[in-house]
């Protein structure tokens, strides 16, 4: 039998311990298939679609706010005297309210997105690549890349 030096023993013990910890941290699911992709067809895909809808709703709300602000600016520019000052105050108030709401919404969405991405990471690379949110990001990045060449 071969004897190990204390440093060799510590290295092997550390590696064995690390492997045991990793194995314990992996979720054990009875009957789970080796390929985790079928989950994308169920609840995970529903969550992906819901998140994409939330993003589209938020973008629509932002566009509506932009239109309302543009309209208010036109109205302000046409006004004179105290009416112009009142319009300016209304615009600044609206911008502050929008920014405050945006910060709250961003924090909420960031938490949701991190949780969403962690779910995908647990389900494998293919899970993330088939997410509608990721395909939306790919479309935008390719559009930006096309604009770069124009």
C-alpha cells in the first residue's frame, strides 16, 4: 500500500469533499429525464412567455408616456406667461413620477429576470437558447449589428 504525504492527502481529501458537496447541492428529482428540455414545453415556457408579455406591456407604457410628454411640450411651447410656467411644472412633475415608477419597476424586473435566468441555467444551455426572451434579445442585437454596417 502506498502512503501519501500530508499535502497529497489534503489535496485528495479536498477534491473528494468538493465533489461530495457538489453532488449534494444538485437537486435530486425522481424520474427526471437526463435531457431537461421537455420542461421548456411546460411551465418554464409559460413563464418565459409571461415575462416577454410583461416586457412588451412596459415598452408600450413607455411609448404612451413619450407621446404624452411630447404633447405636453408642444402645449407648453405654445403657451405664454404663467401658463407656460405651469405647463413646465407639470412636465417636470410627470418626469419625476415616471422616473420613480421606472426605478421600482426595474428593481422588480431585475429580481424576476435573475430568477428566470437561474431556472434556465438549471435546465441547461438549450433551455436558455429556446427562451422567447433570448430570441428577442438576439433579434435586437442582430438589428443593431445591421445598423452598424449601414
